[in-house]
C-alpha cells in the first residue's frame, strides 16, 4: 500500500489516501457566515484528493470564534454548502464537513447578544481573539452547567442533519486544537467536579455523547473524529496526554467510525513526545495522521503501518493538484501565509495547476 492506494470508508470508496485537511480560511460571505461561489471553486479545484475535509464549521451562532467562518445552522448556509458539495461531486470528489464549536476561543463581540463564551471551566486562555474590530484579549469563559450539555450535544446533532441535507459525504467531529470538545478532554481546561470532569473517562463523556448524536444521522463509517493530544495551540495542555488520549482512542472504538484524525506533535513546531502508535493501536478503525507530513514521511508512515491515510494542509492549500504533483514528482507551489486568512480570490483560488 502507498499514498495512491484506494481505501474504503464503509461503502464510500476513496481513490487515494491523500486527504485535504480542514483549513480555516475566513472567506464566508457576511453577514450570515454563508459559503459563497469562490468557496465552491476552491474545493472543486482540489477534488482529486482522496477526501476533502471542509474547513471547521460552527454548529450554532453560539459556537462562532472567528470572523467570516462558515456555519451549518441556517437554511442559507445549507444552500451555500450545497453549491460546494455539488461542485466537488461534479469533479468526482468526496467531501466531509468538520463540525465545530469554539467555546472559550471566542469573544462577546462575535456572539449573539454579546454573551460570554463558554467552556468546560471558567479559565481564561492567554492571547487575543480575532474580532471584526481587530485583536482583543480573550475574556474569562463561563463554565457550562451540567444541565446545558444536552443542548450542546443537540447542536451537533442538528448540524449533522444539516450537513447531510447540504450534500456532504460525511462529517468530522472537531475535538482538537483547543476548541470546546478539546477543552473538556484536557485537564488544563477541565477542572469540573461533576460527571464531565476528573478522570479521562469523565472528560471524554461529552465527546462520546456528541459522537452518539451524530451517529443518529450518519452511517458510522461516514463519521470521523479529530484530536490533537499535545498541541499547545489556544493555550492548551494536559498533565498526562498519553493516558488521556489513549483512553479517548479506546473509548471511540467499537462504534464502527470511519477514522481517527490525529494532529501529531506540537502544532507550531511539529515536535513529538507521545507514542502515537499506542494511540493508533487503541483505535479499531482507520488512523489518519496529520502534522507537517511531506510525501516521503507520508509514504513511510503508510508503508510502516503507522497510518492508513495522511492529511495535508498547507500543501493542498497551495497545490490544488497535489495528488498529481506527488505522483509525478513535479515541483510544488509555495504557500503564501499573507493570504491564509480572509481576503478574496488572491491566495485562494489562483494557485496554478500543472495544466
């Protein structure tokens, strides 16, 4: 097996194991956080990926954490996403939607009625929020009450239904990178004393409830989960990430899920201190690796059994035909960081293909 070998998620046959990672690009139409025409062009250009995982998409107005990021909670958003999925399918591609709730990584300026962001516990993250008026310091979040958590679960449930209505082939649950579900998983942000705090089993409870809710709509093989065991992004940490996330992988097993998507190492530096093979071995489905992989490392991971699929972020951003470039050994376009977030077509849909 190699990067170009097909792989099946249940009845969904992927032509290769090169996955386009979810990439926040802040290019939804405002007001309304609605996907627009250039978003459809962007994803259709990259339809040769074995699977596209569309950018993180908030499940509710309360889940917003950044300007101009798309949602999946209104009819207009569903229609906007339908144009995206139709464009990808017309090119023969497959696309999942990543379901997202930002939690404490937000600001009252971004939330309905200027409400306080929420989290597992009332611990303010270091750093600044991106608002429509520029950077502003994060505020202390409000700890969610136990009786509010079924409502959070239901927001993911409704988003999963809307993702199906929008024509997606599946969904990925975002439990990584310091957002709400990750805030429950890691003890640096979860100091609760109820059944959602304390032990790894309790801290994993909300994620498992969200997974169960999403499985009411989707075949298990059409559902993935993303985690980031040791990334410090968004002021995150855990006292024993190996134990925490080995438990998470084990808890997600036995459900027939399509894959576990793992951001390996520290997001900024790529340094790895955990045994990711142990995490992989506790999960009974496909393992998708992420974390600064190039072609050589990705091929070695698949050949060595350390991964079944590999997701690429910036490489797909800058190379819409990354699959063909890897296949032929062609030179790669260099990504332009100045155009990663926000803006127009420049640095978004104007990266050249080989032909």
